């Protein structure tokens, strides 16, 4: 277990050094010391049954490449499922992907839509993005 945690810590540190944009969501909300490889089969089953938290977590894993192949497109798919169920951090992550064109064409309008929804639930980073990048209601 200690070896797995050490490997995950190294992966998180390496991901943090590789570029700020691509790991923002993971770094902002999950300290590297708390990242653990989940039971992916169980998480996928929960996500398929509509569990928004499981959908968000799977998206987070795909966005960062922790325990699964890195895929912004897969992250977007899972975050959209969770965001449509009003999961605030999934809405923030989805907005982030649209703003920066990760896994999808850059779309500021769609990014602002999801950031506003996350901001309305108190996600401070989403509020900051809206204030900086979303000029129209």
C-alpha cells in the first residue's frame, strides 16, 4: 500500500510540473497525499447507475491520468453526466475543459454556462473564472 501511495505522489508531482492547465481541477480539490487508486470496476458500476459522485471521480481520474489512460474526452463524458445532475465540481471541470479546449473545441459560451452553474453553488474558482472571462449574462 505504501508503494502505491508513493507512486501516486510521484505521479501527482510529475503531473503538476508538466503544466498548470491540465491538472488544475485535481490540484485544487484533491491534495496529492489523499489520492488513492479506487476500485475502478465498482466506480464504473456506480457511475453507470447514475451516481454523480462516481461520475465526477471517474472524470477526475481520466483528466489526470491516475490509474487510467489520460483522456480529456472521457473526463468530459463523465463530468457532463455528473454536471447534468448538478454536481458543482463536475460543472467546474466541464467549464474548464470548454474554456481551454481540452477534449473538445474551445467554446467560451459553453464554458461560461458551466462555470456560472458551478459558481452559483459556491465554487470560488468558478466565480473567479466567470468574473475574468464571462462578460455577458
